[in-house]
C-alpha cells in the first residue's frame, strides 16, 4: 500500500510568524500520526525560515513513525543528518529567494559531489532519496550516485491540472502523468524506490496514487491548509483515504 509522508514545515511557518512556541511541530507530528500518516517530513533550510534545529532533534526523539529530513547537499546538513540519523534524508535544491522548492535537483551536472554526499549519508546508516524532475537522464544519474529512492517532482502536473480546470483527461494533464509514469518505471527498473510529491492536494492526488509502483507520497501545504479549518488529524485521514482509493482504482484498471 502507498504510504503518506506528511510535511509539517508550515506548522512551523505559523509559529515563526510570531517567534513563539506554538503551534509545536512535534504536536503536529503526533496528530498526523493519529490521523494515519506513515511518516513525517521536514525541510531544515539554510535560512531556518520555518523548521529549526531543535525541532528536528525533538522530532527524532519523540515521534514514533519514520522521519524524512529534506536537506540541501551541504556539509552542514550532512553533519546534522549524520548526528540525528533520520530514517531517510532527501536531497533537494535550495535557494534563499524561492518561496518553496523550485524544480528538481540537477544531479547530472554535479554527479561527483553528490555521489560523495550520498556515500557519507549511507555510511551513517541513512537511506538517501533525491528529489528530481521526471527526466530519464536525472533518474539514471540518481542510480549512478547510489541513491536508493527517487521522489518525482509532481509540481508541473499539479499546475497543469489546475490550469486545465481540474480536467483529469485534458491532453496536457495526461502528458504530465505519462512523464511521471515513465520516470517511475525507469526508477523501478534501476532498483530504486519510486516516491512522488510537491503541490499535491485533495483534488489532484488520486491520479498520482493510481500510478503503478508508487511507494510514498509526500504532501504538506494542502494538509496543513485544510487542518486550519478541520484539524490536522482529520485532514491527514481524508488525504490517506483519497490516496488508498486512487491506488485501488489504478489497480483495478490494471
């Protein structure tokens, strides 16, 4: 069954708006777990705009489901990951001026450096994931550097889905789904795990969940946004229901 990793960065965004102690990301992780989350994702950014070092430490100590640490491929972040030893570390591109992660990691242009980063993380016993676009050259490069997991960037699909009036059968939407499907097939053929995420929400998630071989979906902003009105536990539970339903429909189609 597909697993759901809930990104709780924006719980910390609300807290940092007032530089206070609430809402607490650890409390959010517990609520997400009770709602059915299989894992918790946080991105410890260089500028510490939301999640802080102490949040990651406390999440590592106090949560009872797996922790996925999103991080830039820097010596500072590798050192933090090696010390805390999350179950998974996901290498992502990072820019100080971006609102959120813009595009996938370009592995092809920096294979040697990323191979060394992945080896260091593996030496610390950490499963390494890479966040990449649905591009076969990047998938193949991910395999060469030793990544165990590829998370495919679903942002282009999500944006086209929205632009086409949420028409799941629009040609441009089907084209983006085809690119993700093709990348997923290549990932699995190369012996890596196929995950997906970015800009997924309650309206567009099922088509991704229906793709063959998807292991995990990582979703944050949509869940935290709904939680403002309905509570985090319920928001996670509804997303988990939609994912499982989408997977079942995909299996039924063969």
